[in-house]
């Protein structure tokens, strides 16, 4: 049996191919860097370890058996009509939780402890003590209790917050108050912070819209670390401008990069980051793939297997 | 028996006297606001709930039995020659841990997640993803394992850090690696972060000096939430300028306010805050005092009792 041909394509991140190569698996690695080379390599590829491959290019991959995404989100793959339903899709799991939760708490703490103001005062060399708020005792809700949601819950408990959770599968033991995904309005009512850690599926697209914003407290700060499309971004802007909610911490957007002239950049109490909450393209993804390659070669179940019907 | 006379004096924080008054204890409250009124009130005071009372004024307090400090630090009281050794000193305990630990992690996370850079990029409306570091797997050392140190340990574990601790009393179960207070050099050797949460005593004054800096890794970031005088501030500046250590997060200083022309304001990788890590003057201190007043009236042991010989 010949070695399986594996295409590693990651839109300019050549380090990724290098990491896989260094692992010395019994595989043939193709690491095209141009669109033309990618199209040619797809024809014979059995496995793809990829990121941001143009959807139609999958139409050429007639020998394809498995696609390992380099990130946690695979909505683009699941919805790709050019990708045969028989192809296995895996995503990187259990690698994102700690990093994404660090992002969430870096911004929540920057908010309550006024880190920006401290730096401004420091730049002026001015000693002006001021009062701060605390996360302790605040109500935090996490929508989506996968590996990322779990980590946010864990850290929220270490900060003595009261934890609300919403998910399809019951998680009564994990959080203080659990809500099924039909109960968004009850779920958001008591929250000071709402963290959206859901996957993007047809069911979750624009799930947070004016109908849900209407049930939030004016003091609420929304945190989106899932996907931009989960939140109706126009409704979000309206909710911020009308003080229906107090602020937002956004790492993902309906259009990325967020256009330079978008008002979100400039709204008060909005914190923007350029989709860097999770380490989607780092060594850990390569390590995850290498582990999966060994399982693939031994015909063992792969890690991070995506249920294409469920969408995550 | 007449009601005990209690002086509440807090250097302009009249809210504190109000909070105590609202608790409606069977006590007579005197809340002088001028220096003259304070001196007069001291003569008949049995209890003082105070903050920044000039040391010599205690010489007038011949009926004094108990001083409740409004903060966690009581080094100024313990070393006051005008305060009779028979007077009981209590400090506010178990109130500071969560708030101070939130300060520590707000700054540690701002550091590894480049929160300042995010805000700069946001102000420019520029979408520029970048790589970030993580606290997970890093070595954090906490010098001083009182109620504040305990909270820092607890949160460090939630961030999957490896926790080193140094204290007089053994705490093998609390931390991953425990060191007695004679073993500073071994303690600091492996650390990425050193958090100083010690009380100021004759033993801890300038305990962190060039002899200790010499054993630190160049990547270390020092965090001081104890007292400025625990660290030799000139040695610290030298260690920062010579890249003996990588950075410092400082809430306390040998002289406060930190003088406007001090180079610490402007050194790279130094984060300054004006002694606001702990909520020394808030409602919680008043609540703590009221709890103690009830114990005092019932002749029960007081909370936060200071061992004046030990110095904390």
C-alpha cells in the first residue's frame, strides 16, 4: 500500500507544513503555496489539513477521504456543496478552551479594573486612585457548553461569579443555573455578562437578535467568541446605541476583517479584537493533526469528528 | 454600663462613618472630620476605626482598648511608639483576597493578551491579527500565603499555571512547590511570575533585593501587591534596566504617591497603578468592623487580630 497523499494548505502559514513534516509520519506531504499548485494537488489528495481553501476547489478532490480543519469552526466545510457527504470532517477540539477563556477574562477584567485608564494615567505620570468593580458575585451566562464554554465556566467559578449556562444537552452539574436552547429569554434576563461560545449552524445563525436583546438588562455586556453570524450585528449596534445593553467584547464579526468604516470600531464600551481569541493556526493544531494521522493510519476513530447533520 | 465610645476617622471618607451608623450598634459614634475634633475625641475613645491617623495623636488615647484598621496592612500601627502595647489591633482580613487577585490577573492577562495593543489597533480601526501568549503552563510564585496569597493561588490554578509558594508556615497542600521563607533563592529560580503578597515587617523589609534578583530568570515579571518597602526599589530599577528581569506590575511603592519624576513611570514593561489593588476603604471594611463590634460587645474573640510581636 502506498503512503496516503496529504495536502497541507494553510494560506501562507508554511510553518504548519513544516511542523507536520517534522513529525515524520509515514505519509506523503504536499504543501502547495500557489492556487495552481493547490488545484493540482487536490486531484490526488486523500487527506487535507487545511485552512481557508476556496470552497469550489474541493470539487476536484475525487480521492478525498478526510478533511482536518485547522480551527475549531467548520461551518464553511459543512455547508460546502462541493465536498462529498462521504468525506470525514474533523476539527481541532479541546485545544481552544484555555486560550479563548483567557481572552474572555483578559477583557472582562480590563473592563472592571479599568486597565485602559490605568495606562492612560501612567502615561501622564499621574497618581489618581479610583474605585473599581469586581467580577465576584456578578451573573455570567455562557451560551454553548462545549470545550470552550466549559473553560469559561471553570474560570468564572474561580472568580466567584454566579454561572448560567445554555446548551442543547443538559449540564445541570456544570453551572449554577442551566437552560435548554429553547429558553433564551429566561436565560439572558438576570445576566451581567453573556458569553456566546456557540458553533455556527442554521439553528444558531442570528439567534441573538432584537427579540433576545429586548430581554437583557441595561447593564449587560455581550461577549462573542463564537462566530459573527450568531449575532444579528445590526440589532447589536441598535442595542448598544439605545443603551438596551451596556457594552460588547467582540472577537468575531459578520464580515471579517471588520470594515474600516464600521461604526463598531468607534462605539463606546465596545472592545474589538481581530479574531485572535483562539489560537487557530498554531503548533497545537499541527500537533492535533499529527495525532489524528497516526489514528487514521491505524484505522482508529479520529478526534474532533464532526457530525455533518448536526453541523458541529 | 455606658455605651463604648467609638471614634471613626477615615481622612475624609465620611461614608464609612455613615455605614457604621446605619448598622445601629449599641455604641456611641464620634466621627471627627477635622484634626482638632479628632484630637479631642481621642481622649475619651475606647475603640478606633481608623485610617491614616497621625501616629502621635494616639498618645492622647489613654482609654483606648482596641484599634480596628480599615485596611489589611497595619505596619504603621505596630511600629507606633505612641500606641500602648496593651491596645488590641485588628485588621480587615479575608476581604481583600478576591479583589487583589482580580487586580493581579487583570494585569497578567493584559500582558500576555496584549490588551493595550488591541485598544491601540481599535482606535486606528485597523484589523491586524497577532499571536498571543498564554498563562497556562507558566510558573507563578506567590510570596506570602495569607488570605490574599490564597486567592492568587486559587485563580492561578484555574489558569493552569504551576504554582510555587513561599511562606513561614508550611502550605504543602496548597501549592505545587512550597518553600520556607529562608529559601528565597531556590524559590524564585524557576519562576515566570513572582507575586509579592507579604506583610511588611522588619523581616520582610527589602527582602527582595539584588541578592534575590540575581537568581531570577530574565523572563520574570515581578508583581508587588504587598508593600513598596518589601522590595528594594533601587535594586528593582537596576534589574529592569539591565534586563535581569523582564517586567514589573506595581501597585505599591516605597514612596506614595510615586513621585511624578520617578523613572518607574516610564520604564518599558512596567505597569503602574496607584495602590488600588485592594478595596481598603469600601463598604466591606465597614461591614467587617460592625461584625467585630458585635463580637467586642459580647466579649468574643475579634476577627483579624494582629500579633504585634510577629508584626501581622
